[in-house]
């Protein structure tokens, strides 16, 4: 352990919001069936409807697990063996979706794009048209909004428009975007949306906020076979969250922390958080460009504002540099899969998207690389200090 606690500039987990830390540590344990817990849960449900821009009839809840449980619960509840499903894949998290849907016994077809590029709305329309010509009714279309592994923002609104005529359910991974920009579940016609508590909301990891549309609940109710994942079954969740009967013991301390972080995010405002992340990201890019770092995602419109993916300058030793930064109390992420050793991924989520932690990172990077002026460029670009 280094003497100072590390500054987490990874794309999740993110530094805890002070209100979340306080809520996590405050007070005695409460039972999961306590009226005070149900009161907090009701506020969480209402705030999640705001977070996701959910229409009336949407069921919101926390799953007791991380973002991946949110992902898996969607497939387990909404697919049955043999169902045709269409999944967008342009990075590691899209690939994880394929793995999960396959394990549910679905017949998976993919729409793909190379790492660093966005998924094409036309490719979804074409794939759906082809399936229809074959007489196949695609039951579910799933994609990642922000692909954290490559720093790509997929054109969700356009893809949702391409999917709508097919009647397929639309499942959206908003793990990298929720809480850091407005989300319009109603306008998109999305049926299932999820995130993880430790990303844009800066709460501790361990709960996955989900939203399930009325249409998705109806499809779930009409299943021929029970969902294979008992723990996160939508009906079981509603027993607890709506009928207040026991299903499983929920992690109440994590509910309290998430509640506080979510309140803080909505109080700040989602457009304001989006602007904050964008401003820091642009200033970091301006500060690092003279060192030879370049954006991994060529098309500016496809850059994910919450994950700055930078191609490393030639000759920079990825592992050694990140290890030296970690020694100095800074945690950043490298690439995943095909981008390992090729890029760095700088998190601009929640409390990570602040000037102070980035000033510390850039100052330590100056020390590690033996260069100067990086922090100053950052401050100038941001219009602070100097
Ligand atoms: C982090 C992440 C996940 C997985 O979440 P865990 O909390 O690590 O289980 C899924 N999708 C995206 C886009 C992510 O960034």
C-alpha cells in the first residue's frame, strides 16, 4: 500500500461521492424488511425513473450485484431457449452480452464494428430485415451505449429508431453513461436499461440500478418457462420492491449509499454532469497531445465523454508507466483484449471527472516521464489556476 490512498481515475470503480461514504458508514444495521428501508427504496425507485427518463409503468429497482448482474438479468428474464436475439458488438462488453445470451440458449446474431468504431444503425436495420425475410421474429436487440473497453459512444437514438419497427425488445447497457448524461428511456422506446453503482454515480460497487418497461414485464409474465436466474427474477424482485414481501436479503447499506449518490447526481443535474465530464476530458486531451497521445476513437462524435481512450505515444512503456503512477498513488486503466498495451483509458465518471484528481495525475505523470508543463496546459485549457 502506498502512503496516500490512490486516486481512482479508472472507468469504474470511481472515487466515492462524500455523501455516499457518509451514508455507507452512518448508523446501525437495519433489517431489509424495515419500514425505513422500504421508504428509502421508494425514493430510489422514483429517482431511478428520473435518472433513466422512464415512462409510466416502468419498474425500477436495485439488483444485489454489479453491472454484469444487470446485464445477465436482462437476458435471463427476457429470453427463452431458441429465441432469436440481435446483439451489437464493438468491444469487450458487447462480447460479454453474446456470451450471456448464448448461455440462456438464445440464437445469437451479431452486428459488429472494429474496436474504436461505432455500431451502425443501418446494420441493425439490415440484420432485422434479413431475419424477417427468413420468417424469424427477433425477440430482443441488445447493445452497449458507451463501450468502456474502447471509449466509443454508440449512436443509441438512431439505432433505437432502426429497431423500433421490428417490435423487438430493446435492452441498453448504460453502465458507462447513466448518471453522466440525460437518458431518455421513454423517447428511445427502451425496454430494459441498467447500470452499476460504482460508475457514473460514484457509489460503492455492489448494486445494479435497473429499469424494466411495462412491455418487458408483460413479455416476462408470458414466459413458457421460468427464468433460469431465480435471484434476479423480475417477479421475485417485484415481490420485494412493490409488494414488500421477502425475496432475498438486500444489502441495505449499499442502498443507503446509492440513494445518497443518486440524490446528489440529480441535484447537480445530468446536463451539468455531462458538461463537467466533457470539459475535463477536453482539457486532459489538450494537456497530453503534445506528449504524443492521440485519441483512439477517430470520429469525435463517437467519443464516449466518460472514458477518454488514448493511444500511447510510440516508445512509452504501458505497464512500467502505470506501475510507476500507482506507486505515486494514481490508478488509471490500460486497454482490454485487443487494445491492451495500445491505449490508456481515463475515467471521467462521477467524482473522477473533477479538476483536482486530474491535476494530481498529470503532475505525477510529469514526474514519471520527466517532462514539464502538462498540468499547466490542463489548467489553461480548463480556464483555472495559472
Ligand atoms: C463496467 C461495465 C460493465 C460491467 O460492470 P461490472 O460492475 O464490472 O460488473 C458492463 N458494461 C459496461 C459498459 C461497463 O463499463
